[in-house]
């Protein structure tokens, strides 16, 4: 080896190796697109770091012949990813926030909630019904959805339609719609269709007056180990303050109701002039019985915290050290207050009956 080779080898040894951050995700195309978008933002913020994406299948991806509400598993799309996080095989995981339970396993926290896409639901029609709406579909048309929340609200609104479970990732569900004659339309999250670049398939956006959305729908959550301060600091910059506060209120509402995917619970949040408005509702499985209310709280959309991070415990599974604590608590209290209002009016009975009927079928 020449002296030049020796010099080069020695120089290479002295170059500090780029730190690698391992990012966990589901294998579906949508999950990869969502994870890639978060990683692209992190790369721009931290050009000195390398990000490796590790994709894996979850229980919810593998069990495709059973309705989500029947599987009885609270962490259908998160458990395997959390296991990798616990085993230190990944440093952070990107999820659709609506897939994350309001109570996380010990040792985990949501370290970032990114800016929300449109949280509403969208209708995709079979090619022979393009140009229709749910209202103008023929009598007894079958509409596919894997969500009790959607089915309960839409059955109430459109009693001439029939609703049937459809499972699989977005690609699978669209293929079932297009290639089979079983479904006249399917209901999907508008955010997922936009992220996939399939806005041209949206035949109708369901506004909250027609169908309120799922808690956290349209937002991405970054889950990390609760005690991993380096990674918490790394991802905390991704928090979108308005999305964060809306989702804290929504998750507090759902947690206090003790709701989940086995009962129809839906929300609608809006921030205007420093006021956070939260509408929440519960439905019987067939939509015939329902209850909804709206409350508001003075909250403001805070700028990034100027006093440095606070060592505060998480709220509804979320750690946001760079957002004022007072705003987070106001959002959480709004969700709890609205849940209590509905419970005091008899919502527990509606939910209990819905849960029992779902378990029995």
C-alpha cells in the first residue's frame, strides 16, 4: 500500500459516521407514502442524519376476511411496529393517527402530530355510477365500508342504501370496487386518496353535517419511546400546533367515552379566532339512535414555546414539549367535558348496546 493509500484510509477512519435513524412503517403503499413524506421533512431539517425505512406487516394487514370491529384488538395496525420500537429495532414509527389507541402501551408516546390533511370521508363510485351521489344511487345499492362509524351515520342519512364491510388496503378496496359488481360505491378517507394521488376518483366529499369523521383522521402521528429524549427532540419540531390541539381534544373525548373501533363514535373540530370547537357524536349500529353535541373552549393557536421545553407527562398519549401546556390542557378538558355532557344525556346506553350487538354478530 502506498503512503497516499495509507493517508486516505486514515482520513476515512477519522470521518465521523453519519448517525442512522431507523423509521418503522406498515408495508402498504399508502403507509410508505406517508412515511416517505415525514422522512423527507426530517431529512431537510437534519441533513447530517441518515434515515432508513423499515417496513413490516401488522395484524390488521394480515386478517382481511373479518371486519375490523370484530377482531377485538385495539392495536391492529400498530402492535408489531411497537414491538420493534420496544426491541430497539426502530427509533420511531409513522402511523395514521386514527390507528393509534387513546391509551398507548407503557413506554411509548406520540412525539409528533403532523399538519392534518382534509379529515373528511370521500365516496368513490363504481365506474357505472360516476356522476351520482349517495342520495341518487338506486334503491338497495350496496356501499362498502369497514367502519361502523361511517355505516351508522350513513344508514341514518341514506336509508335506501345497504352497507357492507369491505377490507384491504386502498389498492385492494378500489380493485374490489372496479372489478366486481358487488359494490356501487365505497367510502374512504379523503386524506388517503389525496396522498395516493387519486383525487380524480373522489365522486363526493362527505361534509361533517353528512358524516363526521374518526378521531385523528387525516393526521399522521410519530410514535417513539417515551424516555428517548434525543428522538423526542428530533421529531418534536414536526408538531403542527392547530392539528395537535384538535387531536388532543378528539382523543380525550374518545378516551373518556371509552370508545374504539367497535362502537360508532365520530367528531368534528374547528379552530377559529382562538376558539376550539368540538362536535362529538355517538350512534347505534343501525344509526336509528344517536346523540351529538358541540362545545367550545378558548384556546388560541400557540406559537412554538418560547421558554424552552417543559418536562411534562403526556396527554392522551401525546408528548408536545414545545407547545404551551395551558393550551394542551384546555384542549383535553374540552374533550372530557363534551364526553361528560353526552354521558350525562345517556350516551353510555347507546354505546353499550352497540358494543353488545357488535360482539353478538
